C-alpha cells in the first residue's frame, strides 16, 4: 500500500511539473508547500510638486518731478542773447510768449515754447534787451523763460540763495520754492535759504519780462554770507 501511494505521488508530481502547477505533497499529517512568490516591488510615491518660481520683481522707477521740462520741438536760438546760447549748457530754458499786461509770472500750462536756449549760470546784469531770440522770434517784451537743470553741492549744510531780476522771477530747488521775486519791477534782489544734502540737486528758475526795457537775472549761492554765482553741472 505504501509503495502504491509513493508511485502515485511520483506520477502526480511529474505531471504537475510538466503543466506548471504548484503541488502540495502530504507526508504524514503536515503539508509542505513550495516557496511563496517574491513580494511585489514597492509602489512609487509621487514626487513632491515644486512651486513655480516667482517672477523677478520689476525695478522701482523713480518718477520725475512734475515740473521737469517736457521734450520740445522749439528751435534753438542761432546766436547768443543775454539769457543764453543755442549750443548747450547745464540749464536748458524754454521761452514763451505771455499775455500783454501780465503783472506776474503766468501759468506755463498750455503755453507753447517758441525757442530753446542754454546756459551754465545766471549772470544777466541790468541791461537793455533787444534783438529778441535769433532764429526764433524777435520778441523783446512780454515773454517768459523757464530754466531747469542740475547743480552739485559739495557737502551737506544750509545754503543761502540770492535772486536778482528785472522783471519777476521765482527760484525752486528740488521742487521747493526757495526765493520769490515776482512782479513788475526794476532790478532788485530777494534772498532765501535751504538745507541741502551732499550731491546733485535740481534747479528750476521761472522768469518773465514785461514791457520792453531793461532785463536782469542773477542767481548767487553760498554759505555764511559768501555768495558766488550758482554754476550748473552738465
């Protein structure tokens, strides 16, 4: 009986191996199984999502002062006059025709410049004005000029300014009114002061001439009463 059972088990095992089946052989009361298949590979974990890079921040642009002179197609004067020349300088001026009878500086809003001129400093001593603005208009009266440009301060401190004009003029430093000498009058002076840091500063000078006659426009700057012509920086 044992021989018959062993012979039968051998036949079943051989047949199973040929067919690729797993076979359990019982010997006594404890079954013996073939080795279990290897465990499946671990599941792939999703890689953490990367946040998109922040775009570079735009550089902060410095807005120019509201009073900065606009670009203009006004012609440069072709020969020097008392207020400047047509070639170049630290301060650029634009000349405008103003209403006859003006008693003070007009608003420049809406005015169209008829000439451009340049200078490095303001040293127009009292003198008769004739010849107008060569290459533009022969305007000897009822005109205004707005000058703008930069000048350099060597060290921080309080600086005095003296403005002499005929007729009226107003001086601004860094968009702040420093000296007012407005109105229709002969050559006279007015003083003011401002605390300035070391470095570059912007100047604006508004001037007007009423009826034909003498003109004057002088700007001095200094400390402790020692005043000299204010010179611009190109």
